[in-house]
C-alpha cells in the first residue's frame, strides 16, 4: 500500500512542478482549490487502499435517498 501511495505523491509532485508557473498565475482561491483537490484525492486513495471494507459514497447516498425514489 505504501508503494502505491508514494507513487501517487510523486505523481502529484510532478503535476505541481510542471504546472507551477500556471498555478502561480491563478487567483488565490483557484490555487487553494488545486491543492485541496490533490490532497483530497490522496486522502480518498489512501482510504480505499487501507481499509478492507470501503464504504463508497454512492452506496451511502443510495441508503439515504432510496426511500425517495418512486421505483
């Protein structure tokens, strides 16, 4: 698991290095969204690798919204 997570971190670092000039010229809020999306993606990726029983968001939404669906 650690090897795959390290590959993700390295890929994120490569994205940040290659797009540094573009990210630096973005408005401040867009820069923060870029960093948040990369970190959230890494967190979700680590969660799915680490836990043997993963609860997916679509399954969770199905349980909540199931009674509202007419069919």
